[in-house]
C-alpha cells in the first residue's frame, strides 16, 4: 500500500502525464490512495470572493491558515469540489479508476476542533487566539478506504474533516496523508512537492532518521517543515518509510520508491 500526497501546484504545472504513468505501473502490483492539497487555489478563490486570508505561525515556526467559519466554507468548496474533481477527471481520462472523496464522506477523517491556537505575532510575542475551524485528526475510517482499494479503485481524498459536532474542519493535507498512511499500515507515504527534497545547509539530504528529523525540524524552512513533521508522524504510526521528493521530474513516484531521488525519513 502506498499513500501518495500531491500538492495542488504539481497538478497545475501540467505534470499529470508522467504521474499517471507511474500510478498505472504501481497499480499492477500494489494499491494506492492519493491525498491532495490545494492551499494556493483556496487563497486565490477566497480573495476573488472578497475574503482576505489570514495566516498564523506557531511558536515552533509552523505556518497555517487561520480558518474562520466563512473561510472553512470556501476551503471545503475548493478542496472537495474544484480540486478534487479536477484530479479525478484527470485520472479517469488516463484509465485509472479514481473515486473522489473528502474526509467528510463516510467520516473518512474525523477531527477534534481546536479550541485555541497558540501563535506568535509580528513582534515574536506569544498569544492565544480562538481556534476557528481548524482540526486535529483523531480517527480514519480505514474500512471504507480498504473497501475501495480492495476493489481496484484509487481513492482521491480532499483534506476536509468532520468535527465531533459534524462541523466542517480544515486539516493539513500532509498530516492527513500521514494519518491515513498510519491507519492503513501503508508501506510508504510519498510527498510530492516542487523541490528535490529536504535542504540543510544548502544541500539536499538523502536520508534522515526520525530522531535526526525531530532534532532538525526547527531548522527546516516553512512549508517543508510540515512535510517533515507529517513524515515523522507517519513513521511513528507504523509506516516503513516516508519520502519527500519532486513531482516535477520523469518517473517521480518510481524514482522516489527506488530511493533514486528525494529524502527518505525512517527509523534507523
């Protein structure tokens, strides 16, 4: 079982042909669940609708969208609608039996709504703000996903989750992929991005142990830090290895699986 996470930028940059070829090859001997992002698209559409987007930073340096009630409606519309269905249409056109779902459908992703957020302001002062409609994933409906992959389908999951009171919640797409991978005891979770892997001191790193990744997390740049954090969570949940690699090359998934490219994060 492979959990594949693609960012919205990979899809938008026209890398679909080489990616679909890899997915078809993998499906000949393995199963795939695809999780997608699309944060930039959410921002663009929200601002076209007149809803300015606010981003906050945690004390550890993780940057995220502040999601109020209006924003979570737009977020769900774009992620579960526009992005999800565009990806499903592409996969079907390439002969891949895709089924588009969000974390809401069948309760695939249920999350705890965050009551408060601890953030740092522009002066680097810590402050607590109301949590809005952001969630921490608590449970994955593994049975529904196993039913689909067991019958030859590729579930395509948008990272929107269901709260305890059935409210819509924004959850991070990388950590959604990590939670799904851990729940399904996947062999690998692969995060495809627009760079070759993790960069430290100006050089791409081929491999990190979980312990090294935890120690170096604060030194890793914004955006990549979430992928490293999600990789750590996935491996700790039982996934054999997490790989962060480029989706903008020929054979992106196969090369990542063969450790020809990317950064592998695993236990020693």
